[in-house]
């Protein structure tokens, strides 16, 4: 979606200029638009990643967290087979080393 991509790019520029609140609002708007459309998963993930980086870089760790249900739904949107997915609760840096095959 053109408007979601435009909002994502504007948010990235705002974040680079230190306009954290404006960037946060634009990322949230872009993600809302992406989630309601038929946008390519890569574009949606890109906006999510940029938003998460903004939240983490500004110490807003609680806002960067998400529920297992949301993670599951997001992963299923990629088209990857559910039977091949394995979800482990916890921080990525803590869980990946302990749960990789």
C-alpha cells in the first residue's frame, strides 16, 4: 500500500531527526494500514522492524514486546507451514541458543 510505505519512510526520517513521538505515531499508522490490506509481507515486516528498533533505542522495552498469539498470527501470515514453526517464550537472545536443534 502506497500510503503505508509513505508513512513508514516519513517515520524513518522523523526517527533519524530525533522526532521520536512523531515517528512512533507514523509507524503505528503504517502498521495499521498494512495489517488491513494485502501488502507484501516483506514491507509489513520492514515497518515492524523499524518501529521495534525505535522503541528499543528509546528504552521503551515494554512497548516493543508482543504476545505469543500476535507472534503466531504474524508468522502464519508469511505462508510458512504452521507444523514447521516452534514457538518459545522469552527474549530472542536468551531462547535461540537454548532451543535450536
